[in-house]
């Protein structure tokens, strides 16, 4: 057996025990993890600082460095997310459907764990914890495979979580980290049939597309975020400027950040008059169509065709003008990634048209796309944002990490 197969076999045994763990024990383990993350935060910060310095020396851009960085405040937020997950109702064993057939068979559909969940993710060390705690609360085991840039941070987090699990009486192998960060280990995970029940990639477009194309184990596609804000002719311009600035600049490296603003041509100039002072604070580069470039002159660069499909993860904003809401809807459906899309308008009818017709996991009216997040949706820590339509869509909380089993009870029926 390879090292990864041995790890998979251990996770499979741990998953069988996790599936039988009661809610009290799982919650005890999660609270132990939250406490341990704070108790050992200096160790985690030290490991993260080494990752951050190495990534900076290798030329990682500022937005990705921010994505990699841990702080005491961020660790406190991560721990709070773990506690929120512990406080959530346990979905396992919930009866979701009951049927009694004419022949007397009694059928119940119950939620059960998925089993072993594999996670391939990139620079964000918080993902290791977020993924693990949701998997554990839903009765699963998980195998985590982060990127090279966060290996020290992830190794430290794994050690902290495994010790906390054992202290609560659960198997340490319910959480494990792939230490080999080569492409070969990622490819092996994609084909680890018999060990991994579902694989979830979380990161940039390249990673997600590669896993979706290559994997022979089931995949839940997440995270690719080319998000838009459409500012309608009847928008409150100050509100629109505030929303777009937040969606672009509060944290540009995350998947729910806006990459393109779509403007009704009648308000484009008024909108930029309002938002430019805000964008200038962050030196946001604007890549616009001909009308935008005409309005902004040298402040904007002419957008290339690929700009409409690019997830920048940086202080860059594409800008497109349209003549009517339907044109905005069609443009977003053609160039979005089915993640999060927003309309800013005072017209409820136009808003309803947008919300009903735009194809995305989350659609917003007069609110920032940055709210597409498990914590903000009240789901506790989140394992990712699913942009597919099968099984799970949008922020993936506990229920999305379960499957169903049919319990069929009879008294001798035959067919």
C-alpha cells in the first residue's frame, strides 16, 4: 500500500466509529478543538509566520499573502466558528421522509454521514479547521491536503485537532493531513477509490477545474468565483458605491469578492464619480469597456475579452455597461461562475427579474456578495461554496456533508 492508501484505510476505520458517535461526544470534541486552537495559538502563529515569510520570499502577491496569514483575531474567529458548529443541531439520524406502503412496509429516509471526505485546498490555513470540524460534526472522517505554501500551518493545526479528538474519546485518524504537497499526491487523492467517498476542491479556478476533470472519485465543485454587481438605472448610487467597494476591497482574495461591476449606461458616470475616491484608497485598477474608458480616460484600461471571465483575487475591477436589465442578466449568465451575483436597484420588479433569472448559488438584492459564507448564513464554519447543482449548492454546512439511507421495516413481505 502507498502512504496515502494507508492514510485512507485509517480514515475509513475512523469514519465507521464517527458514524456511531453520539451528538454529545462530537460536540465535546469540537469544543476541545476550539479551546486547543486558542491554547496553542502561539505555536500556530509561529508555524504560519514561517509559511508567510517563505511565500513572500517566493513572490506571492499581497492578496494571496493576506489569504495565507493568521492573526490572533483570525484564530479567535476560527475558534468561534468551531463553537458555532458545535451548537448547531446534529443532522445525523434525522428522519427526512416517512412512507407507509399499501403492503404494510414502513420506510424512513434518514440522514447518515458521507464517510471519508477528501479536501484539496490552497493557501488558506483556516480551511483545514473549517473543513475538519464540519466533517466531524456530521459524523465523517476527513483527509486534508493543503498547498505547499501553508504546510507548516496545516501540520500544526492537524496536530492540535488530533490531540483534541483523542481527549474527547474519538479516533485521531478522523482528521489527517497529507504531508506530501506534490502534484502526485493530489492526483493520487483524485483516484483513491475505496477510501475517499467524496472529494471537495477549494481554491482557484485552475485547481477546481483540474480536480473536476481528473478525479474518478465523486467531486463536489466549489469556490470558483467570478462574481458581479449590477447597478441598475434606478439604483441608490451611494448605496451602490458602498456595496461595490465592500464586495471588491474588503478582502479581494476570497471567492465571494466581486470581480466585475455591470452598470446601466445612464448611471455609469454618476456611479464612478461616487466610487472612485473609495477605489483610489486601495489603488484599484479598472478595466472597462469603451464607454467606461471614455468616462474615466486614463484612470481605466481597456478590458480584453478575457477580463470578463477572470477571477483576479486582487485589486482589479472589470466594468461593463449595458442598456437594460435583461442585457445585464444575459451577460452575467454568460460570464459568471454560478457563485454569487448582486443587483442594486430601488425597483422591486427589476430586482425580482434579476433574482429569478440569474443562474447562481446565491443572488442578492441591495447587499454585498461578501455575505456568501457559512458563518454569515448561520451555518457555523463552512467547508466551501458549492457552485454545482447536484446534492449541494451554496455555502456547504452540516446537511450538505450528509447522505441518506432508507430504513425499511416489514413483517414478512415478499415481492
